[in-house]
C-alpha cells in the first residue's frame, strides 16, 4: 500500500521531467513595443486628455458647452464653480493617469476640504480629497472607491503638492437590457503606492444609500467633479484596455 502511494506521488513528477519546457513557452503574441513615459510625460500609445494647453477634449456637464475650467500658466487647470467637466469621448476599460492638487490654503474640513473626484463612465468615483491630517469617513477619503472601498493606506501628500493617481478600471459588463453580467474592478496607485488592489465595483457611486445598477444610457465618459473646492488637475492621459 505504501509503495502504491509512493508511485502515485513520484510517477507524475517523473512524467513531468519528460515534458519539454518549450511546451509552455508562449511566443505569440509579441507585446507591442512602446516608449514608456517618465513622471511627466505620457507613453507613446496614450490618449492625452489634458496636456496643459487646452480643454478641447472636454465639455461642461451642466451646460453641455465647451469646458471652461481655468487653465493656469503652469500647465494645470482648476475647478471652476460652474459644474463638473466630462470628456467628449466615451471609454470602456482603461488605464488612467491623472495628477491633482488640493488648495495650499486649508479651508474647510472633512468632505469640505479639497473635494473633487474622478468618475469613470460618469458612474464610479475615485475620491479626490485633501486627506492630509483631515479626518473623514474612511470610505470617503482620498483614493477611496467612494462609499465602497477604503484605501489600503493613506498615501496623501500635503495640500498644495502634486499627487498622482494611476488607475486600472475594468468596466462592468452589462447586456443591452441593462442587466449586469459581470462586476467591474478598480486597481489604484496613489503617489505610486497600491491603495486599491483589484477591488470589485459594487455599483454606481451613490451619496445616500447603496450602490445601484448603472443606467446603460449614461455615456461612458470620464468626469471630473466640481464639489465647490478649487482643486487643480494636470497631465491627464489614458490607455484603452
Ligand atoms: Mg468627491
């Protein structure tokens, strides 16, 4: 009996030794060669949404007219208190890079300090907030999937300093009847630190109550929130996945 078990364990190992390593080598497809960016420039295959020169890729969500947030001389733009802005183009799953800065002069507290937000498909918010020595509910602080997932750590820089989000958004899958076939996910790096690790998206971002199914008629645009605070953004690009 013991001998039988010995064979049971060793035979597959012996068999495995005869397998050619080449059998598990995949040579196709060859990943496309791209030129990586550094901290201030996008990679060559990115769709650049804002490079500091103009807002031609964006419209004002409230008016539907050209976006009119303030473009600053340093290549950034600042929330103007007349509504959020959204891209003209729609996007599915993406890798997004965005840089943001909350006002150096600290005003307000909790959710009232440096609040803005990056919404995917106008439905799912990664919170932008001054969370440097600023207490609020954990699932509403900077880098939270708002009201859904607390960041793993608080990697916030002080107000007035530039911060980065690198976000992988895998879109949820809906059929044309509006039924959700598969939930989506977020992976987020805040200032280069992993803060959301392949987190399942429960539904749309909702302020009161629980996440909801997405209305499939909502355009799949990237949206930046006007929450009444002069938060600035720069260097926004994405890669479609
Ligand atoms: Mg917000």
